[in-house]
C-alpha cells in the first residue's frame, strides 16, 4: 500500500476479532519495524510478544491490578497543561462518547479495562528499555512504536498503543519474567479489526499545523 495512504488512514483500533495472527506475520512486521532509526543505531528497544494463553493470562493480571489500584489512563502531566493541550484531551473524550453510547459502554470502564485487556486483541507487544539508557532513548521506542502501527496497518491489522500498562509495570514484569533492569515503556494491542463494532468508526481529528508550527525565516 502507498505509504501516505497508510499514514492518513491508520487509526487506533479498540475492538478486535478473536482471530489468531500467524506468528510469521508478526515476525515480518517486527523485522520491517526494525528499520526504524535510533540514536547511534543503538536499537535500544526490547520487545516481548505475548500471544495465546499467555496473552489471556496477561490481560487477567492487568485487569486484576487495575481493579485493585485504579490507576487510570491520563496524560500524566507534571504541571498544568497549556490550554491547547487540555482542550484536545477533553475534545477526544467527548468525540468518543457517541460511539460508546452506541455500544452501551461507560467511558472510564471501556478505556481503562479495555486497555488492560488490549481491547481483546490476540497479540500484545510490550516495549521495554534497559534502565542503563538515558530517558532520551524513549524517543527511539516511540519511533519503533510508530513504525509498528503503520506497518501493521499495511498488513490489514489494527493496533492501539497502550500507555496505561506502564502503571502496572511490576505486575507485567513478574508475570512475563522481565528482568528488573528493564523498564516497561508502552504496550501495543495488535489484531484484526472488528469493523462491525461502532467504536472502530471513531477517527480523531487533527489541528492545522498553524497550531503547532512557528516558521522562522
Ligand atoms: C504514547 C501513547 C499512549 C497511548 N495509550 C493509550 C491507552 O492506554 N489506551 C488507549 O485506549 N489508547 C491509547 N493511546 C491511543 C491514543 O488515544 C490515540 O493514538 C489518539 O487518541 C489519536 O488517535 P488515533 O491513534 O486513532 O490517530 C495511546 C497513544 C499513544 C501514542
């Protein structure tokens, strides 16, 4: 598929068919994604691909942890946000609401429990970074995340980045036997989109570049 078409059409998917993704397909996607640039070509990412019964076990553990600790999806600000950012946050919640009404779901339950369950996707990818790296290397993790989402779309798959799971890092590390010195940065839900679910009709808008670009010439 044409790259620009993929970039324009990709969106986060929050309802998946239970269909299994062949392991070779995931391997191909990750092999392509490894072409992502990284500082000094360090390729600092470490990925755990969780599927089958192990994925179900991971979802159960995360849901349990969420119900006990109740840490929700949030932007995780350090300081109050500038108006344009907080407005976008509120707008994206409001835009999703009519679709949630169609499926009779409460926003908080759907987003938080849904994220812990990787929205029912058959595959969950956990992206980790060795804690010997500086936080600057999170940029590299972000780049490979972007590559994976775009390449998966080209393969007819849907994805949703799942930042919430980093709040439950200890549970994930214990369950998946991830070494102590690896930080869980983010997860990705990946699977075949359930296009019959209205939540997948939802497409977030973008502000014009005038809202974030200052030309210096
Ligand atoms: C770093 C990051 C973390 C995210 N975490 C979550 C999450 O925990 N749960 C969720 O439902 N969506 C999550 N998302 C998806 C965003 O909500 C989504 O990308 C955004 O609303 C823009 O929509 P789009 O991906 O459909 O273009 C995350 C996206 C990014 C990039």
